[in-house]
C-alpha cells in the first residue's frame, strides 16, 4: 500500500459513518496481526520491467 494513501486527511460529515469508522479503528487496536507466508518471491520492478510484467499475452 502506498504511504500517501495512509496519510490523507479524511473528512466524514455523517455522524453515523463517523461513529462506524471510529469503532472500526478502535477494534483494530485489539486484533493481532496474522503471519503471512509468501508463495512467490517478492521482486521490485522498475521501468520497462513493469510494462513487461503487465504485458497482455492473450494475443500471442
């Protein structure tokens, strides 16, 4: 997840939705995180490698 999306200001004008958001955030304080095992290696792609990764191979 991109860091900028976490740091954005959120304005909630509806009190019911604001309370629901608050409750959800409070609930996350008590939950334990789950251990995740990657089934494939993590690789950083840059430049042309990104285009190659998302290349449409259905036409070939």
